[in-house]
C-alpha cells in the first residue's frame, strides 16, 4: 500500500478535561451581521505535548519452519512377493495418521501436531535395526579381511625383500593362517549373534505372542469342553473330541516351534562359547609363535624398502575399507537414534509457540522426503514495514521505541521498536525518496494477522511538564494573544497570555495561566454579534 506522511498530535500524561458545555451565550443587536457564539468552559491542563510523524504500513510475519529431516533411504530392500503395495509403502516411509492443527490456529510449545501411524513406525524401526545389524556384520567381515590381507601382504613383503629362510616363511604363513582363523571365528560369532538376535526378536514379537496365547486359550477351552462332555452324547462327544485333538495338534506344534527356537538360541550360545575357546587357543598359539620369531621377522622387514612401500600401500587400502564399514555402522546407529528421537511415543510435538501459517501434510500422507512439516509465526516475529521520507529519516534510528495504532483496533496502542533501516531508498526513480524501515511489534501479538494495516508514530519533538490549552482558545488581537478566562467573580474576561510549544492541536502557555484555571472556547451557533465585536468588547471591558 502507498505510504503517506502526516504530522501526529498527542496530549501527554494529563488529558483535557471539559468542565461543562453550558458556558456563556452572547447575543448582539446588529442586523447586518447577526451571529451567535457559544462559549464552552474547559480547564487548563498540565502534562506533556509531543510532535512527530506517522507512517502507514502492513504487518508481516516471519515464519519458522518445523522440519522433517530423517534420512530413511536405505537403498533397495528385498520384499516378499506376498507383501501388498500398502505394506511395502509402510516399510519405506512414516505415515501421518492424524493432523491436530490447521492454518490460523495458535499453538504452544509441546502441543501435539501430528500422530504417526504405528504400523509404519514399527516397520521403519525393524528396517533400521536390520540395516544396523548388517552394518555390524559388514564391519566384522571388513576387519577380518583387513587382518587376513595384512598378513598376506606381510607374507608377500617378506618374500620380496629377501629370499628368506624356510622357517621364516613358514612363520609368516602360519601367522597369517592363525589370524585368518581367528578372524573367521569372530565372523562366525557375529553371524551366530545375529541369528540369535533374529530368533530372540521372533520370540519377543508381540503379534506372535498374541497368536500363541489365542491358540493356547482355544486349546484349553476345547479340552475343557471335551472332558466335560458325557460319552453317552456320542455325536457331540465325537465332535468335541475331534476339535480338541485338532486344536491340541496346532497348539503343541506352536509350542514346539517356540521351544525349538529357544533351544536353538541356547545351542548357538553354546557354540559361541566354543568358538571363543578356540579363539583363545589360537591367540595363545599366535603369541608363542610371535615371541619365538619376532626378532627374525624384524630383521627381514628392514631389508626391503621397496617391499615396505608396497606393503604400506596395501595396508592403507584395506584400512580404508575397514574405515568405510565403520562409518556405515556409525551412520546406521545415527539413523536409528535420530528415528527414535523423532517418533518418541508416536507423535510429533510443536517445537515452539505461535500462529500456524501452513500445514503441509494431511492424514494418510507419507513422509517421503525431507522438508517443512508445518510453519508458524512466533509472537516475537511480527514486524511492520513502512517507508519513511528522506526529510523524516533523521528522526528514525534503530532501537528507538515507537507507538503503533492498527486500523482493526483503533482504540488500542501497541509498542514497537525500530529494528532495521534500509541503507538505500526503496525506489531511486521516484520523485519523493523514501527508505524502507522495519518495526518489530512488541508485547502481545495474539490478535494480529499478516496484512493488517497500521500507523507507526515517531516522536520528533516533545515538551514535558507544561501548562497547555486548545489552540481554539487562543485569541489574537493587535499582535498579542489572549484567552477568555473566568475571573474570580465568575465572569468571562479576555486575559493576555504567552505561548510556546504546540503540537498542532494544543499550545503551551508559558505565562498567564495555571493548571486548573477555567477558560472559554468560542464556537458559532447562530445569529448575533460578530466574534470580532465580542473580542473588542471583552478587550475594552478587561482594560
């Protein structure tokens, strides 16, 4: 909107008091100019007078975005042919089940904004945990390969730098073999542990437990009905018996399956213990071998600088593979940690308070990519943009407080503070040069909305603790200034005064009146004497 500059008027802390409307009515007898004046009584006021400029502008809202930034792209995953398209989607993305806010609604920090679909949360959680387990195995394998290849490289290195003795070569080979066997054992442990985790997860699966409990309950009910039925009721007895044996077979099969899994876990745990024992024996053997041949090995290494370079090159490449696998594991851990932090108890909470301006998701939508979930404006982020002309810009400075009156709330004043003044004019081609100024709105902004228009008042001059009257009360005669004043007898007389600062509506009285004195303001009401004649008569009477 177009900004216009106008002078503002304001009375200070003490407001004008109207003492009465029925003052004095003066009548004249002239027929040529018959006018009637009514003189209203007013008390002389005391307080502050201000002078300033007013600029108009509109409210702008600086939005804050709450971001969804989970990276759930784990690449292609094997999906069962029996999986439905919906189940496949749930395993890839989080899904919004309910939305609790709309644009225009005010929220508080910690309010629930979205509810997430529980099935999609569980599907993603399983997927992330599986990715972490795979990364753990990959790291163990990379570490095993690293150690095996290191020893192989050492063997090649030894062969390159010297002919070596047979004993030394056998030492290197046996060391590599021992280390390889140790690494294979660690890999075997990792695989066994992963299998244990899978079996444990299956045993702890809530849905399987519910199915198992339902089957057990059905079995117990069938058994009770079968045992309670009298054999004399042959048809029913046979029916209940067949149903009982059928449910019993299913229940015992399920029970056997769970028992089998538990026994399998125990067997694998025992197998892990046996592998650890094997590792201990291999490590002890390797330590003994290293003790016996360390000196011979060190002498061999010193003899081949070129072979040493080749060796270190191989080591560096293998180390990078291990580091890459370790980074993958850290990334998998980080993804799982961020996921758990985001989903919490299955809802998304507001991170701040304010007015919601946009909600980017509906119930049933999937969180497919990173981006803004919803936007809101915090109460401290309401500003009002105005243009100030170059002749008024010297009165405007960053950090200075202003008052704001909005068109929607004309009887209410808001406070603001100048936040920014543009270094260049808004349009260099305009005849009147102005500069964009941003005013931050202070206090309670809960009833303000974007686009609301308002006037920003800048104080340019001010007189405090002064006696003042309305400019309408001033009578000028022969270069002097007077006011109609009630004297001690209660009569109206014209009294001389000295004036000072004015805000355009009120004028300071520097001499001639005191706070609380009663004066009169003339207003034309009809026929009678002219105001000039009234003034002249009052002057003569006052002399």
